[in-house]
């Protein structure tokens, strides 16, 4: 225990005399337009990727429905694909609405 305490004190004393670096580059100013652009870009990506995924699920469920003798699993997969696309469109709408509220364009 004393060995670890001694090591911690030595390491702590080594960093006491080191000065902090104040030569940092200037930061990037983030305004509401950049935030809106990021939110719209994220919303668009989520919308497009989700819709592609839900279309793939719907097409695969249709193929599965036509090729199997028991269509219950394929029907459930089709319903899940339709619900998935509805949820994705709803989330994209919420993100775009929040982006418009942040930028102030919602009430114009």
C-alpha cells in the first residue's frame, strides 16, 4: 500500500511543474444554421437509409409469402416492414420539425 502511495506522490509531483499550453488554435463558432444543417443531414440520412431498409423488408416478405406454403411468418414480416417505414417517416418528420424550430424558420 505504501509503495502505491509513494508512486502516486512521485507521479503527482512530476506534473506539478508542467505549464499548461495556452497556444491553442481558435475554435470554430457553431451557429444555429450549422446545427440546422446537421440535423437536416442526419434526418435525411436516417429517412433514406430507413426507407431503403423497409422496402427491402417488404420485398423480401412478398417473396417469402409467394414461395412458402405457410404465409403467417411472411405476413408478420410485411406488417413489421410497414410499421418500420411509418416509424422512420415519423422520426424524420420530428427531426426536421426540431431543426426548423432551432433555426427559427418554423414560424415564418
